[in-house]
């Protein structure tokens, strides 16, 4: 096992990684910006090193400073968490060159999955269903129009370096193709420094279903029950649940089989997530693979009893998976709310000091948070205050728990998304499990009830 892990992240995920290391008997080094000197991860890690000013480009994304901290502390591994450098193949590469184990997949695998067109072509060749569309990138407008004619409108143009919805354009008829093509390319060029795009059939109102996988370096791999992450606004997820209200055992096995085919095809090692779109007829299609631990991982932990972060560390240390597929059992239902420091109406971030903080509790209630009474949400980082996670034997039970927990959760001094979460959990369509990726837009556009 590792002796000392450096955590190249902040906030709740840094704390989550410290907890996993502690249970494994591994020492921890927190790196923090000047703005995070009084943060809980800086306090609870065995050691802490300041790596720069609040601006993340100068601290949490500053590779030389992080590597220097690792050398000073004598760390032998780095956990990148999510965001920041988690999916930066160059960072993974220089960690390995510096003799630090990167807790995640190989750099080649990160860069493969970072190219959505390459990932898509690899999946197609390996029997993973993909959305009808172009083979590889579209080099000019006319080629794109030909592909679009073949698959039929509506289509969507996507940046190969995309993710999080940037560099995407829907096109509903041929006359709009040209403008959308050039807009997507220039947006991708300025956002990612790569203007390459590809084309897919556009799905109206799909569900976003993802499969968590774990793979060790001995070729053993498992999948976990699906997460339904359709409740989102502008690609920011607000609520996630597992299992999906619309996935049955047969479909779950098919999704799992496809996810493991993706793992095999890419020689993937460590934790990852294979994302699918699910259409009205419950056909599913690969969209992309995330090569990091995700924000919503706790709901999968609740229903399986697997500690995903401990497994990540064990796998990186060369240990075999602790579980076989036959030991992965779906136990009950789990839901997460991401509580953000933002206006529940306009979604504008709402930084400031927390002047009162009371966490809900009781059986089946988990809160992952690095906030506390008196802590300050700064404008420099994402606005996540806490993840509220509930676990019950049924979906109805989990919803009842969530309603109770939301009513007990007190955060004062800043605006939060709690009022919005309370409304979502009273919505009839949500309660019936009838929702798609467009749910929140419709919900926000309709009058409050
Ligand atoms: C799509 C789609 C419809 N059709 N692809 C958005 C981010 C990126 N990961 C993929 N995304 C989408 N791809 C086709 N062919 C709709 C979305 C999409 C979406 C996907 C998952 C979760 C939320 C979403 C919100 C809007 C659009």
C-alpha cells in the first residue's frame, strides 16, 4: 500500500479522500490555496502545504507547485479528485515521471476518452451501441451536410474535446447547418484549443444514465447499478438517483455488459463512468466515458456497500478488486441532492460566509461537505456546499427521507439551492419517475405550485 497520498483537490472531495486514506492506514498531504488555509481538508490531513493564491490556475491547477509539494512531503501517490487536474493526461503523465502513482487510469486512456470522436469510434468497433452519426471528425461543412442528410434531422454537432455541453449545437434543418457548424467549431477552438467536431442524430428528451465501473490491473472488472442523472440545468446535475426509475434487471445487465465492453476495449484501469443516453423506447447509446471519481459516487456506495474511493486507492496500489460481479448487489434506493451556494431562481453563484449551519441526520442520511458554521464560500471555486445523500429500501422511502432531511437542513448567510430541491421533491412527474434531461427546464418555466 502507499505510504503517503497527496490530495490534489479541495472541498468535500478532498475530505472524502482523507477519510478513505485514514481507513486504509495511509498518510495524507493536503495541498491548499491561500483562500483554503482554514479549510477542513487542510485541518484533517496529516500534513498541509500551501500551493499558491486563490486563483485555481495558480494553485489547484498549478502542476509544478503540486509536484514540488509532493516532493517536499515525500508522497508516493496523488489523488486528483474531480475537476481541476483529474482528467488532464499531461498531469497523470508527469506524476508517473516524477515517481508518483496517479490514482486513476493511464494517461493514454485519459487522452483517448478526452477525444469524444475517437472514443465513439472505438466503442462502435467493440460492439458498444453508439448514436448514428459521423465516422470520426467532420473536416468541412459539406461533409457534415452529407452525414446529416443520411441520418436525418435533427442532428447535433459536438466538439471532440467537449464535455459539459460546450461546443455543442443542435441543428433542426439543413439551412441552419452552416452557421451551427462554424459556431460550434469556433466555440470549441476558444474553449479547448481544438475546433474538431463530429455529428450525431439529436435525441429529444433522453435520459442520462451512467454506469460506474471498477477495473484492476489484473484484468478483473465490475459494474455497479446505473445512476440516473437526468435532473440537470445547463449540464450541472442537481439530483441523481440509483437505480433509475425506468431501468429493469434485464436492461441493467445490458447496460453493464456494454460498460464492461467499453472498459475492455480501452484497457481501462481504476474507477470510471460510462455515460449513455436512453431513448423513449429504452434503447441506450454510449456518449462518453469519464475517467475520474464523480461528484455523485456516494449514491452508488449506498446501494452496493462498496467504498469507491478506497477501491480507487487499492487498485492504484496494484491490489486486486475486493469484489466479484456476483457480490455486487443492489440494495435499496439512493438519491443525492447537490446543495449549491446559488440563487434558487437565477442560479447565479452566491458567495459569502455561512452564519448558521445545521446538518440533517438519522438512519440512511449522509452529508458529504467541507463547509461549517463560519466557513466562507468564495467566488474562486465551484459553489457546492454539501451533497445530501439518502438511502432507503425503496424509492418512496428515499424520497420521504429526502423531504425530511431537506426540512432539517439549515444554511444561513448565503442563498442556496435548498428551496429548489424542496420543490423538485414535491413535483408529480419527478415523484412518478417520469423525467428526462429536459425536466428541469420545463419545471423552471412552469408556474410555482
Ligand atoms: C446529446 C443529446 C442529444 N442527442 N447527444 C450533453 C453533454 C454531453 N455529455 C452530451 N450531451 C447531450 N448529448 C445527442 N446525440 C443531449 C445531450 C444533453 C444532455 C445529456 C446528458 C445530460 C444532460 C443533457 C442536457 C442537455 C443535452
